[in-house]
């Protein structure tokens, strides 16, 4: 059980760190970030959606990090499973925008990563939900 807990915790921590990195990157360079995600900005005025994405991504990173610190494994399990909605949408949008296959496959890899993380977290004990 300890090995599963370590593996799942590392996967969740990497998820939170990546989300925080994406959030900061989106604030610092909206145009480059949008290309990384597979949807190009056509004008500087379009960068508002990137700032909106950045704020929500940082929120997700903080919540996931907090839940990990609190060892709320069941909540993290459901978060990882429900979190697949985002890369599914990202993959579809990137595909529709004509992004390179590698960009679309990156989103598919994220879906697989979240499903594996959710599966591992399933085996860990539920902690009391107290703040």
C-alpha cells in the first residue's frame, strides 16, 4: 500500500506543479502559451481568454496541492477522474484548430495520466474531510 501511496502522491504533486507552471506561463506569455495548447491567438486582444485560463489553472493547482497535503485521497481520485473533462476539451479544440498531431496527442496523454492517477488513488484510504 505504501508504494501505491507514494506513486499516486508523486503523480498528484506533478499534476499540481504542472498546472501551476502552466498558469504562470499563461500570465507571462499568453501568445506562446496559446500556441503550446494548440490554439493560436490572432490578435493581442484575444489574450483575455488566456488570462482567464491562467487564473483557473492556478486555482486548480492550489486546490490539488491542498488536497494532497491533507491526504484527501478519495477527493483527489474524483478530481483526477473528473479532471479528464479539461484535456478532452483541449484535445478537441486543438484538433478543430488544426494543431499538430503532437499537440493533440499531448492532451490524450494527459487524459491517460489522469485516469492512471485516479486508478491508483482508488486504493488509498479515505481521510476525514476536516479543514
